[in-house]
C-alpha cells in the first residue's frame, strides 16, 4: 500500500494515513498552575477559577480550570498521537458538559470517524472524561495534517 499512499493526499505526513476507528488517549491531572499559566497566556481571570468561596457557592461547587485547559488535551492528542505531527484543527464542535475541578484527572480521546484519501483531512470524535468516566466535553473536530516528512 505504500505506493497508494505516495499517490494520496497523505504523502509526506509523518505518521501516514490513519485508519477509520483508530483512537488515541491523553490523560493528565489538572492543577492550579494550569489555571495560572492559561491566565498568563489569555488574560482569563474569571473568579470561578480563583475565588474558592465564590466557586463553592456556584453550581460547580468548586474551583474549575478554564475550558481551554481542558480541551488543550485534544491539541496534544492530535498533534502528537493521531493523526500526528503536523496536524492542526480546521474546525471544532465541542459541548462543555461538566466543569473540571483543579486536581481532577481527565482523559481526552480522539477517534477517527472518517479519512479523506485526496487530502490529509480527518473527521474525529472527541471526548474528554473525568476519572469516574463522566463526559466533560464531547463533540467532533476536523483536522488537516501537513506533510512534514520526506
């Protein structure tokens, strides 16, 4: 199949054309440092991330990390694992279903729903779950993988 791939839109991509159904997962524990670094990058100083008394009285009942901290795991999964290096998002459609607290462990899974042959474009199912298996973010993403290899 190497000859077929060389003729396809996936030629030169580091990991090659992924198979439909392939998946990758990234897991990590959130921290207050994540919140602080995200604030430094974006300026997001929402009190729900910093004011413990306010956060405990909110519907979340706790301090939560910014949504970008949570979905950032998707960035790592697509750029490092599947489809792999050179991959960027063309479109994302995510529903935030549950706040992620500081110190919670979350797992982001991307699964290939479809792959184009003519261009290095994938449609992915994207889900982040907490340690109890509850979905905290769910949706889809379309990715493009740049040819960075030979």
